[in-house]
C-alpha cells in the first residue's frame, strides 16, 4: 500500500499504533505495564545516594530515582516526571524539569521564553506563530515551544493546544504542595502518542483489524526473529542481554573486498529503524563486518546521519579496542518482547 497509513489497533489485547510508509513498518508504539514517559508524580523524597548526588523517591508506582538533586531532605515532596522506562528491578528514572507536550505546543514551566522550531523557516509564518504565542501566554510565567507541526496547522488548532497545555501545567503545579505520593498525570498511551508525534499527512485507520489490513501485523511478527535482512544479502542479528544489546553484522554470500563496508553502511541505515521497532535502548554494541580502519569515519558519519531522523535520542560513543562500535540509546520504549507475553 502506497503512502502513509497510521493504524490504531490492539496487539495481544493491549493498545498499539503502527506507522506504515509505502507498505513498510516505520514505527510501532505498544502500551506496557510500567509507568510511561511523561507521567507526572507528586513524589516524596526517600533517601539520598551518597557520592552520586541523587535521591530515591516514593511514588504510587514504586521507587523513582532523580539525579543531581540538592537541598532536599527525606520526607519533602517534589513534582517529578518520568523520562524513560526503567529496567526490570530498577527505580523509575525521573526529572524535576517538567514538560507538558502536545501535538503543536510544549509548555516548559522551568524554562521561560517563547521559542519556535527551527524547522519552520518561513519568516511570515514565524511572525504569525509568535503573535499567537504572545496572545495565549500573556500573563503566564511559563515557557513555550511551538513544534514544527505548527507549519501547516490552523491558527485555531495551535491556540487551542497552547491553552490546553498551559491550563494543564497550571493545574499540576497547583498540586505541588499536597501531602503524600500521588500520580497527577498519566503518560500518553499509544493512540494519543501517535496523534502527538506522527504529524505528517496520513490515512488513519482506527477500526478493529487495521494492523492486518495495513500489513503491520505481518511485519510485527518478523520482529520476533533475532535476524533482519540487509540490502545486498547481508544480515543483522540483534540480541538483547541484561547488560547490553549486541548487534552482529553478517555479509552473507558477498565475498568481494568491499562486502564488509557495504554491509556496515547498510546497517547504519537500517539499525535505527530496527531498534525503534523492537523498543531497544541502553548500551548498544555493534560487532561490524570486517573493514579497514580508514573506513570507520565513513561508517560513523553514515550512522550519525541516520540517527538524526530517529525519534529516540542516541549517542555514538565510539570504538572499543576490539573494534566494536558503542552507542548509548535512551530507554523511551519498552522492549517489544516484554509487551508480547
């Protein structure tokens, strides 16, 4: 099926959303049983971690951990927001810098100022958006970021979105001084997250069975395999362990001198999609196909370029003495293997 299709359905009984582009699965969101990123708590300080400058907090969903917190004593309350999924048996990662994020607007209570996405380059449009921002945020101390999706949206939609997020921020901040640990805001579920993040024009199929009709279900089944094909006959093998995600690159039947470099460059292009669809994050270690050291810069450049368009923050850390390439990827999603039990 040509074009962009957003399928809103359920997978194994839980809410899920799939983005298909020209018949290929490009993104997948599946609900999990852990607190989703964006969830906001009024949390209670529990105990500091000496030497790390952090603090454990009590929340209704278990222990949370905040890095680099100062001047807080056990028993005090603080508003915190979930930043990613915790590994099994570990505390929920949180931040004290709250974001109220929607399709067009992000309200930032701790960062005053009005900002517009750099991707919107039309000066007339930027001026018009700035006028909307000033009008809707007049008298508020919060900061505001207008997202790139504002480029084609109507002024009424943008203004309404700003009002909703600013009102939500005001409501949550008013609950900062209450007693006890409370969940104030639930992180966005897959269908709402798809509306928020997949903003390019697309056909939306929200009826039951949309995954099967769009072809998403067949591609999701393939994600259960450790291997993924590469152009030219090579293969990726992606194997999560408790400590890290190991990625092995195989050139396949190609025995030419340039086979290793070709397979590695194909990996650079395909890897962000595979990690995104499988919901994998943390430490990623790439055991690449054989290639000369002189080709490492080309490989790094290709990988950085591919990661720029990926929705999950990933840092290329560098090369190990054994010639492995290491990445550090934010845990914004639960592993698909954990959502399909």
